[in-house]
């Protein structure tokens, strides 16, 4: 029985008092000197007992006014508690998922009439039977992975990335071709506009590539995961629209795929964070391989010994020409190593987002696909 069903209006007790005395509602109205309609509405539960009415009932029945006020308060609180059950459930759902952000992005319906409808929308999005269980990011069955430590926004981002990746059709994946794949990506990093070729190159090598704009506060850069044993996928957020950040993130995730890491969700691997500070050996390996894939470590060390600390634009451009890489990538590497400040040569850190999202399956920046279309 619900709490609302257990709520007894004070008018029930007023009616009992009338029956005990053999009074009618009209009799009570005359005694109180109040309209019959007021007495009728109190007994039917349509009108609340006010302090003034409580004083009148107390005088009429020989009770205390506090008794009637207590009965009224208990009744109203009981009614309110039934409504608060949905408030409590909605609060739980808002804790588990970034509901408002998901609605704004079109991932779930913008308006839901009931908390039950909202919960159904979230279960459909996350592919789960219950929003009370921990949300697990599924990966290939033979790979072990965990999403522990992710925020609600980061988890939702990963689920959306997986949805987009699932919708793609790519060539069969062959791990033996990975070195050649790395080489193809390295060539694209020389010119900003060539970033638009990345999704097609990934597809040719059997790797799904998607872009999902980060949700507010998510601080997520990229992720690598598997749809099944032979279907790797890479997702990036492009929250930093810079050529160095983009290619480092892509190659970082490629390293995870290369080593068959089950699931990598990378948070703040670019920006002001020192990549070398991470304690995770898997992440350190991915950082090192991504950096070396862009600029071989011995070549960069040699450049630093010869030129540092006077890194002029001319010397950086010359080194970029020799390495056949965009100078912005070199600037990024020098910044991460602390060789130059983060404000140095900012003009070389060109933007590539528009080029990439022009060809990549993208959710964000005005581009989206209805979940029903995936």
C-alpha cells in the first residue's frame, strides 16, 4: 500500500466526532458559525484545517486545537511524501547521468513527462536493464576492462562514442599491418588539411574513428576500445583544437589498440598536464610511443642539444622540414618537455578541428545523429 493510500484526512475524524454526537454537518456549521460548505470540504479532504478552524473544532468537541493541527500536518506530509518518491528517484538518475547535457545534445528525449519515462530513456541510451546497477562500458569479451573512476559525464561520452563507432563499416582489421598504419598517420601530420584524410585511412586499416564533443566538465581527450575481438575503435573529443594535441591524442589511442589494451579512457593527456607524471605504465608506454611516432626521440634530443634554449621560429621550421612534420607538433613537444613556455610560438599551433569533422563521423559542434538512426 502506498503512502498516499495510508494518508487519512482530518475530516475523517471530524465525521467520527459528528456520528458520536449524532450531529449532521449542518449542525456543526451552526455550532462553528461557519458556512456548511466549509464543513463539507473539510470532511471530504478538499480543504485544509486552518489554525482558526482548529480552535473552533477544539471548542466544539472538547479537544485541543493542537490535535487538529497535528492531524492536518500529518495528512499533508503523507501526501507530499508520495510525490517526493519521484523527486528522490529523479535525483538518483541525475546523479548517475548528466541528464540535462544529454537532452541538449539529443542523446535522449528533451522532454519526459514522468520519471519513469526519463528512466526508460536512460536505460535505452546506456543499453542497461537497470539504472541502479553500476554502468559498465562493454568491451570485447576476452579483454578485461573497468570504467571505475569515470564521472557520469565521461561515462556518457564513452557510451556515445561507442554508439557512433558501432554504426561504421570498415575493412577487416589486421594487427600485422599496424606499423604501416602508423606510417600512414605520420604522413598526415605534416599538413593541417590532411587531417581530414584520417577517418578514411583508419577505415582502410579496420579501425573505427569517431569524434564526440566533450560534455561540460568532462575533461576527456580520447578513448580506445573494442566492439568485438576484431573491431577496434578510437574516439577523440578535440577539446583542444591544436594540431599537436590532436595528433598526439590520436597516436596515443593507436598505441592502446596496437597493444590490444581492452579499454583506455584518457583524461587530460594534453594541455598543461605533465605526461611523464602518470604512474600507469600502460599510459607511459602510450605517451612514449605517440611522441616517438611523431618525432623520433633521438632526433628531438639532438635538436634540443643543438638549438636550446634559443628556439627561434626559423630553427623550428627548419627542423620541421627535415622531419617532414608540421612545426606546431614540434612546438607542442617542446612545450610538454618544458623547453619553452606554453605561450611561446602559439601561432604555430594551428587548428585542425574543422578539417577533421568535415569527414569524420562526429557528434558535436552542430553535427549529430539521432540515437534511433544508429
